[in-house]
């Protein structure tokens, strides 16, 4: 999806050719030309108005179509261009419109990439006016994790939704919605806990055949280290030699804020640091879907000339994808027991956007006798989108259909390729349950597999 083939001699309707994405021209001054951006938005929005296949994805499209339908002409020319920003605001850069709905993506002559147009608008706005201070501070995940680590119990107490006075103050001062469940911090990071991972099991089917460097991701390293421990335990059981390799955050929060230069710097540094491990035969394994999407797809579009970035993209696998790969190539170690009460797997948008299939559901389906149900609706969380008071109502609106589906499954466990989506959905599911019904416990898919093996 990243390298453009030759355009067909004659244009054809729909996505009859394999889609591709153009490199992001963020270093070209014309990329930030507000007049050119507005003209391109007008072109794209008019095509979207005539198609409307994306009406049931994020709130960007209902907003656009409502503005058109409620305008004086019933066409795009009746929408004030000053309101175009409302469409941008509702975009979470999930890529679902590009991947699953739009018939006009490249190489079609209409050449539409809606998410990257929204990104371009945000980048230009940021360049002209600066970024949103609170959102950008929330996006400094490595810094925040390091600061919170020594005082994790206090930080978790202060930010709990049950701490109503402090959360009310946070909402008033910083605009962080008091109802949003915030991630908790751990006193010991995944990198600390796994400085010396357990050696590979010699009886494992992949013993001597696979080596994996675990890119823990900022969320797992600081907020959910048990996920990394589960991943290492499962891979070791398969005979995979593992080691931790987390240089810094992938930059998804900065991408959402339109700070593409910052993302490029991260991509260069991480790719350079992981290159020696790739040289040594290590596969790079990520533990959250957003980071996998960044490393495999967004980074090569931001730095298309960087060979180290391209090489890293080719070497990167999401953890569930990697376990499936091992299963197909070598088989999996025996000894799994089905989890009780069934599991609902939420297929996160950033996993779907990688076009690798519902790998977490497929991986858990390898557990003998396991009841696995799949939900493929957007959770609505979108990073800070589900946290800030200004945008949380949209996050709740978008996530409710998925929450209803999860509640209807009635399983004891909910998991997602995206841990923040799982947390957001878990909160919404409670509102959908009948009185007295217990909400599902939340876990990462790899944690469920580790439990099936009795490893945690």
C-alpha cells in the first residue's frame, strides 16, 4: 500500500486495482498552503457527498453530510468553508475510510486519501497557530511515564474517576473529561521487569529458528507491563529467543496532532537503534496495534527515502500476527486450556488498517475449545479524542454500537488489539448491561493466550 504502481492508461471505476498511498510531502512548503488545502478539501468533500459510503464510520462524515443537507442549496456550495474544520476535528486518523470503504483511493483518478488530507489540514493549522497545549502534553507519553513512575500509586489515586474533586479540577483547568478512565501507571516498567527475559524453551517448536525483539510501546512499558511479560512468556514457550527493545514512543500522538516533523525524528532514531538487531536476525514485535501501524505504514510514507525505516517496516509484526506466523510455520506448543466464559475480541481500527486480518481472534481461535467472538466496530476512543471534554461525547457516540455488540455477546472477557480501545469500550459496556450483570474483565489478547498456557 505504500509504493505507487504505474497508473493505468485508462481510468476505471472503483478500487479494481490494488490501492496505494502517496508519500506525505511534509517537507514541501506547499503542503502547508491553506488555500491549496481548502481547495482540495472542497474537491474531496464534493466527491464524498456524491458517494456517502462512509456514513457509518467516524463522526466526520455525518457532520459533513448534515452540513450539506441542512445548507441552503443541499450541495457543498451551501457549506461555509469556515466549517470544514468541524469535519477535521472528528477524524481520528483510523484509516477505515481509506481501507474499507472508499472506492476512489489511488490509483483511481479521483486520488482520494481522506485521512491524510485531514492530517495535512492539522499540520497546516499547527504550523500557523501552534498546537493545543494540553493535548500535546498528554502526548508526551515517555516523559509522562518517567515522571509518574516513582509516584505511581499517588498518580493513580489522583487521576482515578473516583477522585471526584481532583478530576473536577482537571476538567476545569485542563479540559480532561472527569468521566474518562485514564491509564494507570506502574512503578516498574516492562523494560525493568524483562531486563533478563526467560530463555527459550528447548522443546518449543520454534526453538533455534526465531528471535524476537519486543518493542513494548509506551503504553505497555509504563502502563501495562504485564502485557509484555505475557508476550515474552508465550514466545519463550514456543522456543523463541526474546529481548526487550523499546527506544521511544512511535509518535502516534504527535501524528494525530499534526506534528509530522516530530514523528519523522522518532522514526529515524528508532529505525537506527533497531537496525543492528535486524542485522542479527531479530524480528521486531509490537504489542499495540497503533504502533504496528506507525512502524509498518506511516513511517515509510513520512520518510520514503530512509532505507532503515523501510527495512524496519518489513521486519515488524504485531504480536498476534507473529504468533500466527509461528503457528503456520512451526506449529504451537501444546498444553493450552480454553478460558472460561468466552472471549469477545474487539478488532481495533489500527489493526484493521494494517490489512492483516483479525489476527487476534484467529490466534485465540487456536486454543482448543475456546469460545471466541469478534466485534469489528470502532471503539471511538481515538487517543486523546476519548479523554478531552470537547471530544469525548463524539467518542462515546461512535463507540456505543460496538459496546452494544460486546454486551450482547455476554462473554466474561473483553480484549482488543488496542488497550486504550479496550478500556474505553469496557466503560461503555457497563452502561449497556442489564442490572446486576457483571462487566467483562479486560485483557490483551496475548495475556489470554498466556493464561491458556498457565504461564500467568
